């Protein structure tokens, strides 16, 4: 039986071979490997394809058995009828493991597709060969430039591991996550899971020192008992966030067509995930938000929010968002009110919780004072500050140093504040500018969310996971 350590060569290869890349796909796999730090080999027997491969700078071989050096990882992109032979060649050549990108197997529910998948699985299992897929995108390890798609970044990894039955979700999480300051340590798209299934990858990433939080997109599992046992063990070592697809009847039907996975009742999944100590999310956006919060926020000590909004209307909406997630927005303690009363009337707004501050006249000194008072308040467990781009931009357009000074203030406050502190960065019509500012906030060590609702939900889910760790419930 394969062990987690058997996946080391696959996740950390020094050499990769691509079997069957073609011009019709614009040599997608060879192009995605342009950033790979090790050796890359092409295997292709069609003479019409070889000139294009060589133009990309790769040496081509007619067979894996002809490659002169050991190959750690193989990407198989051949017609499905040829796949059993290529898997057998991988085994003969002593390859460390392979991804079968090719689709058209059990997910088609056709007799031939099911037969071929069983044949390939039997070949791999008899040899104890790590086979990922079929019908998937395989491994992403940005640190060594091993990519699933040439839109992905390379050269610098991060602390987030990701396991996805869907190739699209694996790639999207890497791209959207990176835009929000969440970078990948290692990720895998595993498709039909003919040989290796989600528990194998979960066990591996649970023991991976680079990975601090594991995210998962799962449509179904073959061995439920083993999956939840591995999930419980992994969640006892590091946070695990699970996104379960196929929860509706129609979604379950799509799941069967997509990866051939069998769906289970959503209520059973929800209960089991919670009992294992993992965090359940329902979308890519929630996955990004919760992983980011688990990685970079100081753990909230309780459910009481101290909220600072830009205006009266925003203070109402942010309060609703947090209360609807089961979080509290309490009155501040008497000391805070006395301190606010000494200067707040002069700057305008309101100093009940949530605070309504007026950005267009509020100085950075007043903001610093406001944050300091809130951070000392005995009725507050965590702080959330709104930054409203359309209004704030008017200040830095008039006085350009304002933005740099604001970022320095927020970064310094976050480092010294003992409480959890987050930003809600409201973009309005300024999406591009907000994206750039989000990155600068992350560089300063400050976590931001794009909406009140997403911030509230992420914080609530982090709190729920901490409660399970503490109470086991």
C-alpha cells in the first residue's frame, strides 16, 4: 500500500517528462513547465509534433524508456486507449509517479471508459505506483516552478496546501488566493481518483512542514471511513478547510459526470466535517477568506467585535453583517467613552460601537488614537476597520504621502495590537486600485477582506474552529 512518503518524488520532482503534448493544445504542458527548475523531457512519436516541441527548446524521445536519466514525475496527455501502455512504461522506467491528464474514463459512465480506468488502476496498484487522476491537472509546486497552467505564478511558495478534485478549482484557488495574499506550498488536482484519493494527499500535506493550512475541494470519496479518519488526524495537526461540491440533486448529477464521484447527503457531510474539527466553506471566495484568516490573523479571543466604519450608513450595514453571522457588537466600556468624548465631537461622527468616523476630515493622529482606544476596550475581542476607496482616494489625490503614512500606521498598529485586527477594503468602482492596495496591506502584514459579509463570515468560521479545538464540540 502506498504511504505518504511515496509522494515526495511527485510533489518535489527534480525531473519531469511530458508524454503526448500536442500543437493543438499549444503544447500547454511544456509551456507551463518553462519555469520548472529541473530537467524537462518530451515523449512524442508523432513526427508532425516534434518540430514544434524542439522549437520550444525541449529534447524529444520516442519512449519514456529512451530518456537517458531518471524521471521523477510524468504528465500523461495521450489518447485514453494508449494510457495503460504509458503507465506500464512509467513503472518499467522507475518513474516516481505520474498524473494522467487524459479524460474519457469512468466519469463518462461508458463501458469502455470504466474498463480502461480499472485496467490502469490495476497496473498501478500492482506496482505500488503513485498515479494521480485520470481527468485532472496534477501537481502545482510554485517553489520549484512546477505548474498546472502557465497563468500560475512560480518562484515563491507559501504556507497554504490545496487538494482539489477539480482542476479548475485548483488553478483558480492558486490565482485568486495569490491576489489576496495567500500563496501555495503544494497543490494537487486529482480528478477521478482511480488509485490515489483525497485521504492520500491529506495525509501527505498534514505532514508537510511547508504547509500550515490545508484547503480541500471534494466532490465525493470512495472510502468514507478512511477519509474522515484522515481528516480528523490532519485537523488535529493543522487547520483544514473543506469545500464540498455536489450538495444539490443537480450538483450531485454534475459531480457524477465530472469525476464519477458518488455524492452523499449534505447534512451528513456537514456534521462529519465539523466533528473532525475541520472548517466547512461553500465557495471559492470563502475558501480564500478562511484560509487567509487562519494563516495571517491573530486568533480572535472571542466573538465581540469592535467595528469602525466610514459613515453612518456603512456602520449600520457592517453591524448587520457581523450580527447575522452570530457575532456580537457590544457597547464599549465607560473608559473608552470618556476618552472618545474628549476629542470625537470635534471630528464629527459617532462613537458608539460601531464607530462612525468621517474619513474626509479625520487625521491620521485621530485614527491612531481611535484604534488605540478600541484596542484597550475590555468589551472588544477583535477590531475591524473599514477603508472606503472612493472617499479615501480623494485624500491621497490631494495629499499623495497620505497613503504611505496610512499603510505605515496600520502596519505598526497591527504588529503592536494584542487583539485580532482586520480591514474591510470597500472598492466601489475602484477595483484595480483596491487590488493594488490589498497587496500593499498584505506586505504591511495587514489582512483585508472585500466586503463586510465576507469579513464577518471568515472571522466567525475561524472562531467556530477555535471553539472546536478548545471544547471538542
